[in-house]
């Protein structure tokens, strides 16, 4: 019974390294013009919101 835990853990380590797939590095995809447009709109909206919050906090 005392050999069961070390044997089980050793088998788990061996099995996990044997069946593991190698890491495939993801290939970045090019952005479309539509994605760039919406990113620009989101950036402008975020900057506008930050300016509004700064003005609101400065008044208080």
C-alpha cells in the first residue's frame, strides 16, 4: 500500500510527458480595414470618455 502512491504519481508524470503535444506557435493574422476602423473608433471613444471624466472630477 505504501508503494501505491509513489508508483501512481510516477506513472502520471511519465504518461503526461509521453502524450503531450508539442507547442505550436500561433501565427498572427492580418487585420482587416473594418477591424482597424472599429479599433480607431473605440480608441477615440475611450479618449473622449477619459477627457469627460477628467473634466467632471476637476469641477468637484
